[in-house]
């Protein structure tokens, strides 16, 4: 329903924090009986909600037990949500039997992809919790500089084709926003088969999807190409570091970056990688790297 339709029907739209405030006021002023409909509440993606939501729930359902799970490094909601667990722990962990645990073992990414993603967060100011990937090695993460946009498109098509030939069935090309994703999807579709990538229509099955970074949270792909992450699109702040971290950690087996122009400082060579020119010639021949590429050691 559009804002205009809501207006004609006399409807007001509230976000989760407006609803939390209304629930708190209603409970405080009018409804004094305890809420009995819920005995245990499970919250997933807990980092996406701010303290107002948790405070209202805690007040409205004081006798309920909780399981709350999340990853503060994946809070990509700029301006709200949780950047650490400390305030939430103070609100929720009131009984001696209550507990907080860090589940550090990661089963999704290869060691190389996990290390690359963790280094993206080095520029962030929020508290980071340790990640320990299972010992599953793969190819080094490849970052390729291109001289022009045309060269970047050709490099992307070549890489995507090689992944398909290697048997990877689910592949994502990730861009900063929806407008850029639509533009690049159209360009790539002229040279390689691209699946319907509109989130409202996409089946998220086999093939190549071209998606904005914020739509990829919660998904995973055999291979991921981060397309042209510029300094303008990903400035060096906590919010964009998390967004780029989410994009990188969608990859199960292969991760690569192509860019032309001003690469984001979150992916500085001195932060996440080393020049491919430092690699042995035999390795360059094996992987197809060139001297302008750079990599994270295996």
C-alpha cells in the first residue's frame, strides 16, 4: 500500500520503534494485566533492533524467557540497531541463571574469505567479536583493478564464466544500491545469462543474481563478485564497513572484487591484501592473476 492510499484511508504508518513506544504507553496506562500469550520468545537477527524495542518487550512481557541471537557486525541499518551487546545484557540478564555466550565458530566461508572479511572490520570503531572459521581452505580472495568500466565488465564476465565452468551453481554480483544493480545487471545480461534479480520476483535459485548489498543479508552463494566498491559508495565508517563485511561473507567458496577508479579505503591494500606481483610466476599463471591484481595470502 502506498503512502497516498494510507492517507486516503486515514491510516498512519509506524516503524518498529513507534510501535514499541505505543505498546509501552498502552501497557503502562491502560492494560495492567500481565500478557500471558507468550512464555518464551526467540529473536533472530537481534542486532537489527534497538534498545527501545527490547525495553518495551521486556516491560510488556516481564515473566517471559528469551533466546536472543545475532551478529552486531551485520547490523546494516544505518543509525539504529545494536553495535554491541552490553546494554542489552544489562537489560535482559537479571537472573543468576541467565547467560551470554559468543558462538565464534563459522561454518560458511573458507579460511581465506573469512580472514578477508574480518580485515574489512579493522577500520570500524565498534567492538568486534572473534570469528574462528572451520579449517576449509580455498582460493585466495582476488581484487582486480581495471582501467575502464568496459574493462571491468569484461573482467566480470570472464570471472563469472570461469566460476560456472568450475561447477558453481549460485553466484551473486553485489553492488551498493538498487539503481546500480539494475544498471549492471542489464550490462552483464548482454554478455552472459543473468537471472531475474528483482527481490520481489527473484527465485534465488541457480544462476547469476545481481543484487544490492543490503538485500543479500541472510543469503549465501557459492561465489560472490563485489562489483566496483568505490570510496564514494563505501566511505570509511562503521555502517559501510558492516555493509561490505556482509557482502563479503555471503561467499561460500569464491570471493572476488573488481573495481575501476577510486577503491574504497575499507579495502586498502595495506589493510586486506598484498600485490599479486609479489606472487611466484607459476602461481600467476595458474590463477590468471595479473600484476595489477592483489590478493590475501592463502
